[in-house]
C-alpha cells in the first residue's frame, strides 16, 4: 500500500514547515530525523522511517549515537545514502557538544573534566583513550586522543601520553577512556595502567590528576574514589 506523502499533509503537520514556523525546538525527535532523511519509500513516509530508526534504539538518542553507518543502513527503507546523512548529523551534534564544552577553560573537579569529555566519549561504540593536558593552574591547554580500540579495550602507550604532555610543557594530565558496555567500573588493566603512569609522571614532574572512565550516562573517577 502506498503511503500518503508528507507533501500531501496539511502544512501545519509537515516537519519542515513546522520548523520554519515554530523553530527546531518544537519538533519531536522523529520529525527532526525525518527532515534529515528527506523522503521515504513507496510504503513509508520519512516520518515512518524516522520512527522505525528510533524504535531500533529504544527511542534513546544516546544509544543511536553509538550506531555505526552499517547498522543504520541495514534498517529497512533507510539504505546507504540516508544512513550517511544520519551519521553525519550525529557527528555534527557530537562536535557541537565538544566545542561548547571546550569553552570551559579550567578544571576544578572531576565533573568539570567529565563535562568536557562526555561529548567525545559518551556515545562511541568502541573504546578510545584521551588526555586533558593542564597548566600548573589547572587551565586546559589541550585535549588529545591517544589511542582507539575495539569494543572491549584499547592499547595505550605511556610514551605517547608523556610525549604529548612534554610537547606543550603540561604540568598535569587527566586520563580518560570510555566503556561502551556502560559499566564504569575500572578493569585490572585500567588500574595497573593508572599506577604505571602515575609513577612515570613523578620522574618528569607531570602529575596524573585523575583517570576518568566514561560509561554512557555514568562515570568513574579514580581521584574521587581515592584510587590514585
């Protein structure tokens, strides 16, 4: 059965017209996604496809952010071209959150660091390891990626971390990586790596101030837990 196209709807019900008239904040998640998809299929409107995509991730935009291109393109009716548009929009959203978070120039507690790192690490379907490089006054000098791995882990070379710190003459480092499993509890390898880096930093007079594990909407701070 052929779907009634969105163009045939009343103007007040069309997502694009609603956005023009009322602003993007007034649209539902499905309506915003439908605008990105642009069109549907013979049997489904773009809004139908958007709802199908949302249902595949339990209507959770954070979970959708973890979807890769292939996973989205396999949803019936979406395909490669529409999937590319969705992935690009999700990445722009992630970069926008990161750019906003970077305006925070000083780290005074673990939550400051989490707010800075969340836009980068929260939605990733694989593990990545990043560092925040700080001045003596705990001002953010740089935020740098160190390694990228798979779902269950990533290899980290301490030499790369200290090289990055020495390049900008950083006095302190906050380590961070994500757990795609959404379990923030550190593994034994996380604990041993933190100890190794803390000992190595002593010789270079570079303090390891924290190691933060981002796990979806939760996090673990080695400093807060007294584990440094």
